[in-house]
């Protein structure tokens, strides 16, 4: 049985996400501006998230469910564990307690110049709904050199468009203080 008391509120999670993204742009903007590899960007975002969630583990491309390999029933063609196109079932970033079912936040990130696909949305929906994972929250970010271009937010495996719009607006307002989006 999961301990519901360990999970921060939606408002708390929202504030921590905003802070981590703003710090990514404040301290690591060069990665986005020079069009560095997505994994370099997600690694730095994970570091900022770790500071925001000190009592949680923040991992990139974590491939375990306990001691087993992470699996989802998705209909992607030709997915391989070492896929360089980032179409694996391993999420870009997760906030969780390792070796437990305490899964708080799953994140997928794309750079603004990468074309849209449905893999990330399908993964976020599945990680929120699959009984083995049940992430409380999911987040899709499309990052550009002048701020977040797209934000989608998922609550318990469902796309919450209103929360996504609000989060996008709050991120952009906070980034404007740093000179982005003007």
C-alpha cells in the first residue's frame, strides 16, 4: 500500500518544476542556445530538479522497475533499449523513490527544433496509468532558446490541459524576468 502522505501537493510540485526550469535557463542556457544534445539538457534539468526534490531520487533514463527492466505495452515500431533517437520506453527524467512504487513525476523533454511525435505523449499517459508505475504527475516540455515553447501536464495518466496552460504561463512569466520571451 502506498503512503499518500509522502507526495507533495500539485501546487508544491508546480512551484518546484518552475524553479528547476528557471534555473536551467539561468545557469545552463548555453546548452539550449548551442543546440546541445537533448540528453545533456535533461541531465542538467535533472540536477536542478534534484535540488528542488531533496527527499526524492531524480534519475535520467532510469530503466528499472525494482530489479527488472522497465516495460510498457506500447505499439512503437522497432524500439530498442540503446535507441539513439530517444524512442525507448525509458523516460527522460523521473522523480521517484528507487525500488519502491513511490513515483511522483515523469518528464519527457524535446528541443524546439525536433519535430512533434506522439511517442512522448503515449509514454506519459502509460506511465501514469500502468499499474506498475502510476506516476502522480507527468510533464512534457519543448525547450527553445527563448523559453518553453510547449508544456503539457498530466495528472494520474490524463492530460490536464488547463494545468499545462497555467504551468506554461508561469514558467514564461518567470523566464521573462531573466530576459526570455520579450
